[in-house]
C-alpha cells in the first residue's frame, strides 16, 4: 500500500495518528469481549434490580463494537 492519501486536502493530525498507532496494538477481540462483558454485567445488574446502572452499563456495548470496527479498519487500511 502506498503512502499517498486519497484526498490530500484532508490529512490526519498528529494526535489522531498517535491514537491510531497505539490502538492498533490492541487485538480486535478485546473490543468484542468488552462488549460481551458489558452485556453480561448489565444482565447481572438487571437481575439485582439495579435498573438504572444496568441500562447505563448496557449502553457501553455498542461503542465497544464501534471501536472494534474502527480498530479493524485502521489495521487493514491504515491511516492517510
């Protein structure tokens, strides 16, 4: 893959590049297991009648999965 950007007018900043380099070191499975873990904790809290906390934790699953997708894309396609 070459280093040329598809749109050179819009390049990543140094902070975004640093974050991508660091998060690329995390295995994609970690995000999946974090989402499954959040759902499990949410279920346990629901069983313990902690409805509000359960809903709060349960909403973490979607962002974890989105972080995993982003991580996978960065690993496959790279940045700029």
